[in-house]
C-alpha cells in the first residue's frame, strides 16, 4: 500500500509560508465542489435575509493520511486502530474531548454478550474482547451471564483505555473537532474539512470511514441515505447514588417506580433499565427517559431532546427526594455529555439487512460481524418496546451493508448501516457496531493496498485479516 510521507502520527505538522501555500489546495471553491459532488446537490441559494454568504477562503491541511475516520465512538476508534495496526497512517476526528461515543459520552455502560443466543459458543472477540480484558485488569468491568448483557463497565476507565489504544497504534487524534464538509474530485472523497479551535482545517486521505452515527459524510457527499418516518427515541441516562439502599428500605424497584402515577413526579409510561457501575458505592446507571418525536440528526430537534431528557432526569431525582429521602439529599451523581441516540439516518448500501435475516441467522459469505442480541425496537410513539427472540444461535452483518451505493472510497460503520427496522433493532447495539468499525478499518487498508474501490475489495482477504487481528470470523 502506498504510504503517506507526512510526519509521524501524533506530531504536529510544521510548514514555512511557501510550503503552506503549496499544501493548501482546498480553497472554498474546492470545498463547495465537494459539497456539490453528489447527485442530490442543490444550487447555491441566492443572497437574502435568511442566507449569510460565507467568503471564499483557503483551508490549511492539518494532516495527510491513508485513512481518515470521522467519529470517535468505540466503532470509530476500532476502525482507526485496526487500519493503523496494518501499517496505514490514520487520523480520527471526534467532536468531544474524549473517545467512546455512546459508551462514554452517553454513559451507556453495557456491552452485550460475546456468546451466541444459547450461551455456548463465543462469536465476538477482536478489539471488543481486547478492551474488556484491559478494563478487567483495572477492576473496571462486572461480568454478567445470560444471552443479553455481557458486561457492565466503568465509563471513565473506558475513556482512558481508548486513549491508550489510539496513542499506542500511532493514530493522529483530532479531539474537539467537528466534521464540516467533504471535498470530492471525480466522485472520490479527497479530504474532510473540520472545524476546531483554530478555525477551519482539512484532513487529506485516500479512504474514509463514516462513523458519525448519522451518516454525515455520506449525506454531504450526496450519496443516497434514508431515514424512517418514525425513529427509535433517544434516552438520557444518569448515574444515581444510594438507590439500592433506598429500594431495600422502601421496597420499590427503580425501573418501575419512576412510572408510578401514585407519585406526581412520575414520568410518562415508558421503559427503564439500569446497570451497576464498577467501582461505585451503591451507584447505578439508569436509562429510563424517552424523548419521543426527536430526529437527532436535526440540530434543533437534538437541542430540544437534550434539554427534555435532562428535564426527565430531574423528575426522577425529585421523585426520589420527595417520596423516599425526606425532601433532602442529592441522588444525582452524573449526567451524560450527550443524549443516547438509537437511530437517525442510514446509508443506502449494497445490501439492506432484513429482519428475517437477523432472526433466522442467515449466513453471509462476506460476513464481518456476528451478533446475538435480540431484536429490540423501542416505539417511536409511546411506551412500548417490541422484543423478538432469535431462531438461530447468532446472526451476521455482511460487508455489503457497510458499502454506500456509489461509494468509491468511503464506508459506513455503526448504526448508520443499511438495515430495515426489525434488523436494526438487533444489530444497533455496541458490540455489533464495534465489529463493523474494526472491519471497516481493515477493508480500507485492503482497498488501498489493492488500488480498488471499497465495493471491489476482496472480502475473503478482509475476513482473513480480521481473524489474524483476533476477531471471530464464522
């Protein structure tokens, strides 16, 4: 594979004025061309009271790498690390100040089982298992049985471990950085424009992984995406303290009492679950809120959802204080950095994963992930959750469900894969998305090594490499 001759990862790029001028090939016109690269691009709107015209400007190139990963969730980190361990130069862009996404920023501290539906055969390993082993050495996991929950983990320890993974692999991190726009030439994405504390910068790369969760890069490239009319509602989690002691004293179940209409602070009927926090002293993570009707790929709706989710957490805390704590005390320990989002946009890929393929355990020759979490569809309109058990020991995610139609050098990984509502209800959980990330990173390496488009990658080689990296390939 042709490697970049830029400076080593983690090292800042230093350029004199002449070199700077040579490397800045991303004028505003070029970025706009990137935005207009796809078939859905629209003409620039005329100037008017509702439009601010952005002046043309050049954009400095912050890095020139083989692979650029957009989104620093565990999915994105695993994509970046998998590619870097194969010798690729890699950059990763994350809007928060730390990695982990849903597992850290949203405080969903559960990874589901690494075993099949029957609990007999391990079907998931790779970077997911490696991170679990690292956390276990720090007493930061609690192992659980059953075909659903695999482990509870400490979110803060996971942040630190993901930092170590990225640094050890030599990945160039861009934290506090927001993906803004793609630049494309001849249908190929050539750079990602980001916004950070210095303003606008660009990362040149030869292959990209869209791990934004919302298919942001794929959408802005003009490749086909879709969103369901009703998406699964997001949840604001919270870490509460003293709940187990209160429940023993007063005889309540926290997952039920928060909906009990005998109390004026109760939430509207929904669905709640909770998890232990490793290292905590009577601390639980509670996931009991629901914000209905929120499309979190829309910035205004996302803002509303964040505020409403926290409002609901306050109601839970008020219920505990007023009904069980004598009107005193602070049960709330931690709020998440962002709401936990189940679903927004999906990329239209070479294969739409179907519910019957998940429930029936269809085996795919290009499978790059295995899963056993049941189908779990949270109603977009009310309290209901539809659970469907599996008819086979496990299901698979094919590589084709990560390849956007019309893509030359960009893959999706994580919850923006192509799947119908029922299939998505199972494959959306983190242990499955983690595998998609690792597979996408490996696939980008092989695409560059062979000089082919991502749709033309030899998936047998991808699967062989994943197996060498410790993944379970079935």
